């Protein structure tokens, strides 16, 4: 199992969540989730549209 580095450079043990996630989705997908991703720059209007969409989906699901 791969050891993780803490910000101070010391090794830390994997937490049970990560261990279970590895078993569930595999190393490749966990690595993709943990990789660096460029920040998304959204306007206020885009954020409001996303919020409205998910509120609509939540309401439709009830």
C-alpha cells in the first residue's frame, strides 16, 4: 500500500476511508481524484444557474 506524505514530510498511515475507497473503485480512480486539478473560474451568474439547477433536481426527486 502506498504511504502518504503529510505536509511536514512525515509519513502517515492511510485512513480507513481511503482504504475502503481503493477497494471499491481502484487505485487508478483514487489517483485521479487525488491529483491536482486546475481551479474552475465561474461567474456569479454561472454559480446561481448551477444552484438553481440542483435545487430543481432536488425538488423533482422528492
